[in-house]
């Protein structure tokens, strides 16, 4: 046994008072973490399920509009990329 540092003396004071720091703290942190993960996981899955149901209900019977929307979005992205690449290749703007 060497010379005790301030933390060792602090821990010994708690142990003498009947408090087991390492075990109590680790148990509490583990329990809280487990509760958080379990709660977050189930809430996340329930939220995804509710979002899917809501979107599905709104889009039933509007398949043509959905396809048109995806097509317009894809064309807009492709156009933006093409303009960016063209301007980048000429070194005018970028």
C-alpha cells in the first residue's frame, strides 16, 4: 500500500459511512441506461409505425400524384447537379 491520494481518502470516507460507491453508481447508471434504451427503442418504433400509417392513409388513391411528385423531384435534382457540374467544369462560378 502506497500513499493515499485525495480521491482514495474521499472514497474511504464514503465506504466507512456504509456507501459502496463503485457498486451503487454502476448499478444506478446501468439501470438508467437500460430504461432509456428500452423506452427510446419502443417509442421510436411506435413513432415510425404511426408515421407510416398516416402517410399511407393520405396517399391511398393518389398513386398517380405520388409518382408524378417523385418524377419531378428526381428531374429537379438531376437538373441542379447537371448545372453545377457544367459551371464547375467551365470554372466560371465555382
